[in-house]
C-alpha cells in the first residue's frame, strides 16, 4: 500500500511514498531545521533484505535512500544541518 504526503514541507509534484519512507518523512517533518521534503520515484527492482537508510550530503541538504525488502525510494531533504538530520534519522532503523 502506498502512502501520500502533501504537507507544508512537501516539494515537487510526486507525493507517493513507500511505508518505510513514511517513517522517515514523518520524522523529518517534525524537525525544525528541515525546510523541504522531495520524494523521488519508487524503484521496485532495487531491494534490500533488511530495511536500512543510506545517506549522502548534497548541495542544500541531505539525500536519503530508503531501502526496504520490496523497493527503494530516494528522498531529498532540504536542510541547513544535514549531519544533524542524518544522526536523528539513523536512530529510526
């Protein structure tokens, strides 16, 4: 089942996300230093045996790859403190 997020911090027109990405989006939405959440496409071919997150610092924020047993989705978080966001999100898994 796919979820949708079209909240105040939503960026872009793609609003569908996986259940695993839902946890990350809800946590990021509560963080005051996250100013935007851009949800990438869902790739059903890229899979992981266990749920996990991969982080990459990008210009203007943080890229989070949400790997789950059924799919992979890339989220781009606009933030001024990417390392702080990474530390807090890594506690989820």
